[in-house]
C-alpha cells in the first residue's frame, strides 16, 4: 500500500477514526487496480477543509484541495472537463451538509458521476466541535452556547429523495465492510454517496454507541434495488443517538439513470477542437 501514501506527517490525533477511512480507501484502490478495474493515473480526488480535508495531503494521487464545502463542485467541474476520469470527493459533515448543502442536493438530482465520501463525525471537528446539521439533539455546542434543540438532518433519506442512484452508510472502523462499500461506490455509474460514521475520538466519541447499535444490511437480506425498501431503512435511524435505535449500515440503494455528462454529451476537453475561426469572428458586428 506504500505507494499510495505520500509519506507526509499525518496530523490527525492518535487513534482518530479517519485512519480507518484512509486505510479503507487505499486498500480499495489497490484491490480495484489489481483487478484491472481502475487506472490510478485516471483518478482525481478533491477534498474540503477540516480534519477530513487533510486526507489530500496523505493520498498519493492527483488531487485538488478546495474551500470548505466546495470540494464537491470541484469534483463536478473536473468530471465535466474530462468524463474519462474517476472522480472521488472527501468531505466532512460540516463541509457537505452545512456549507455545501446545495452542491450535495444538485449532485444527487443531476446524477453527476462523482463518488462522495463523507467523514461524518457529527461536529465541525477541526474548529473544536461546534454542532453541524447531523449533530444529535442534546449535544452541548459551544457555538450555540446551549444544547442542540433541533432534530438532526437525515442525509441518507435526503440523498434518496433528491435522486441519488447509490446511497450507502459505512463505519470508519469496520474497514473491510467499508472497503466493500467503497468498491461498489467507485464502480457505480452515476453519483455515489457514502455517509461514513466517523466518531471524533477526542471531542465527540460515539464509538461505543455506534458499535452497540449498528447492524449490516446484507445480514438482513436487504434488497438495494428497491427504492421504497431503501427509504424505509433510511428512516430507521434519525441520527439522534437514541438508546433503542437500530442503525443499518451498508448499501441502501443502487439504481440506474442517465448521468450529467452523458445527458450533456460532453467530451474530454483535450478532444475538443479549440482552433479559432477568425473569419467567423470578423463577421460579427457589435
Ligand atoms: C467557508 C469557510 N467557513 C468556515 C471555515 C472554518 N472551518 C475550517 S475547518 C471547519 C470545520 C470542518 O468541519 P467538517 O467539515 O465537519 O470536517 P471535520 O473537521 O469534522 O473533519 C470550519 C468551520 C472555513 N475554513 N471556510
Ligand atoms: S479532532 Fe477528532 S476528527 Fe479531528 S483528527 Fe482529532 S480525533 Fe480526528
């Protein structure tokens, strides 16, 4: 796996669950490569700002580090510029569901052929754990100066209702399971969204809670081609960390629909003839 690591000093806290996501993506890419299903020279990834966004320093692939909440539109732009590329995006929950929410909904609706991996620690971790849209009720938020009183957003249900064609939830420390989801996401044609539960072990350590409440969708015979069943499963858990919750992880839904670049009939930028026809230009009158 070494050649997919940059060797830069990793500044995530010791024991951070981001290491699970990092390990999973590296071994996913290695496996897909050895199966001849991807070419690493044709992979580009974009990341945002925050602990999640740091991944771009550590992954030895072509990348673009964007502004907070704006890695997804960067990924969309890269795909539109060259549809031959495999485009991966890594963002935090603050990145995706707060700052960049409009891009998230647009990507689901337009079925942009980009793969989005959200490191969902349910806080703005890098800036010391203010609440985000997926923080549970009752969490004391420094930015609010009181406990969160709103219901959290359910990104799985939102993605399904917004038209996403691949919707999944993983857990950062179930690396093999996450790898299985990532492989399917990368091979999916269209927008693939994976919400990865990624407890912040220093500021919002929900590991014990999740590990005692999660179950795998594959173990209960879930049919991921059935939209109604997927939505029902999505609504089983509402991100409020209830004591009686049962939390499904795995692939909720896999569908098929025309992608944005197919609909727009886009060609890779390098195949477009950009020669200027000066005769035409000279005929233009203003
Ligand atoms: C436009 C913009 N808004 C706010 C910030 C400040 N900021 C930097 S990191 C961060 C928190 C990131 O949280 P999240 O996206 O959830 O990622 P995490 O750190 O939890 O991995 C914030 C608010 C910024 N850099 N840019
Ligand atoms: S603050 Fe939390 S999410 Fe960020 S590196 Fe540390 S443990 Fe990981």
